[in-house]
């Protein structure tokens, strides 16, 4: 009997030791992998500009739009494939052409000197859609308002450029890098003072003393036939070297710099890099540090369809605001009107859906909420969460994203989830994603719209 107890005790100890080794191994793996993932993929040579030596920005005014996702309805608006496309996305595709036209009309009524567009100009890179976007932008140029664009992940060599026929699709002509630059030659590429020889990045001078560095952050060379386009973005070493050279020249000539790109360089909510890393530039922290080290304080981005401004403050080494502009085709269809005066930046945000009236605005927001809800619900069901709990959690998630898209998230309107209503398994699954809901409801400084801040220092 004593031998049996001793044997059981030995087996138990072995099991405990094995479990301890597995736990320690897992912890060590997480620590090591986390450390490795935090290291830069590329090499950077930082500048030496400090807050005391940063040049002031010249006075100017400009508008910013992003993610127009223009869709010409001649490509089809009926059939099972088109309905599936609408149901799985956040975009008001049928209204996208009118939304861009209204945005251009509004800009023509303003007194801005130039316009920035931070990518995803088209639904999926269809040539006809690029040409239609160019027609609208030409209206601005004809009125003496300069326009500067960069491509987004949807715009170049996209294998999903299609028209909708019956219940299916058929391919239509997309555009290459060279064709993109040709179509948009009047909108940045034709009057660029510098071009990156390997990408669609360029430099322009929209205002005396102000350089616009337009960065092509996309990876469309990785696109494969019959698959979704690559969403992620990065600057490879040759682009980084080119950027460093541009920034060094700007510092030497005393030029203030603003950056235009599709992917974000600052997290817009705590946890974004965990849930949606493809919306941030690879090495975004190091690219941001590179920009601040040369005194860049403004970067205009898109991609996430949210109206949000985030600050990265590196102390004496500088600071940068990432001004992400919401999608023109996703409610609330935001656009920015910006002024720089006495080295202070002011944003005035307008939501185009408000020009359609309250009923359309409500239905547009409801449409966006429904698409987010459906994606969240299907994800939860994939984890075998019950129908009831999936519905409850998905509704909470969709409300959080809708608030983030609007900008200036009002936490007082948040409805807290009652975890006592969830099953034990649902509580566990919810705990894996609760950080996203928490993060989305916290509005990182500064305010996201209708805000003024100094470009001389962080107040």
C-alpha cells in the first residue's frame, strides 16, 4: 500500500513539473517573441532636430479627404455577388460618386489652397473609377486649388477589380503603378520636386516653405490573382533611405514638412496594433521616431475609416500628430478643413451625411453598425458562443466602433456589458476581446475634430 502511495506521489510530482516547464516555456516564448517583434525590421538614421530648433510652419489652409472608395454604378448594383459585397463591408458604394461630388462642391465653396487625399481612392483599383475620381479632382485644379494624392491598398494592381453581372462578377481593367502616376499627374505627380525612383512616393511644395512628403506605404507587389489585396503597409529599406535624404534636405533648407500616407504611424486606440496591425505601418514606431527626429509634426493618414487624431510625444526628441481622416464612403463620411496660423493648427470637421438630412444620416450609421455587427457575430459564432450571447456582445462591439468612427468618443453614451448575462464560455471569449471595446471608447489626446493645438510644443 505504501509503495502505491509513493508511486502516485511521484507521478503527481512529475505531472506538476511537466506543467511548470510548459508554463515557463510558454511565458519565455511570449517574452522572447514580444521582444523580437518590438525590434525594427529596417535600419534608421535619425536626425538631430529638437523642439528648440524646429522650424515654424507657414500659414496656409487645406482640406483633407480619405478612402473615397469611388464606385461607378455602371459596374453593377444588383445580384447576389454585389449584395454580398455590400453586406460584408462598411462602404456606401452606391452613394460614393455623389459623396465625392458633394465633397468637391464643398471644397470649392471654401477658401482652402490645396487638398490632400490619403489613399483608397477607388473601390478596388478599377481604371474607370480612377478616371472618374480624376475628373472630380480636376474641377478643383481648374479652380486654382491644388490636389495631392497617394495610393491606398485598394488602388494599384488589385486582383479584385470587377464588374457585377447577374449573380456573379467578371474582371475589369485595373491600373499599374505607372498608370496610377499618369492618371494623377495633375494631382501631385506632375509637379513633384522629387520622386522616389522605386515607388509612388514623391515630394511637393504646396506652399512656400512647406514640403509635402507623400509616401506610398502599400505592398501591392504581393497581390496574387483571385485573392483579396494585401492590406498591410510598410516602407522597405530603399524607401527609408530615400525618406531620410528628403528629410535631411528639408532640414537643411529650413522647410517645414507634413506627411501624407495611407497607413497609420501612431496607434489610434490602445490595442489597435494587436487587433488590427495591418492598419498601422510596419515599424510604425520607428518611422514615427524618424519623422519626429527631423521635426515633422503632422502626418495625414487614412485606412481605418475613423476620424481620429493621436499624438506621439517623444519629449525633447520631438512630437508628431497622426491625423487619421474618416472614409468619405463610410458614415459619418468625414472631411477635414485645416488651417495653420502663427504655428498653430486648427481642424474643422464636417460630416457629409448631415447634408442629406436626418433620415439618411441615421440609416447610413445603421448600415455601418450592421456590417460591423455581422462580422463580430460571425467571429463569435466561430468560437461556438451561443446565438444570444453572440448577439449581445456583437451589438456592444459595433457601438464601440461606430463611436470611434465618429471621433471624439463620448464615453457617457456607452452601455456597459453585463457579464452576468453571459455563459461561462462566453465570458471567457469576451475576456479575449474586451480590451478592444475598452480601447475604442477611450479617446486618446487630443480631440479628434474641431480642435486647435500648437505646432511649437505639446501643450
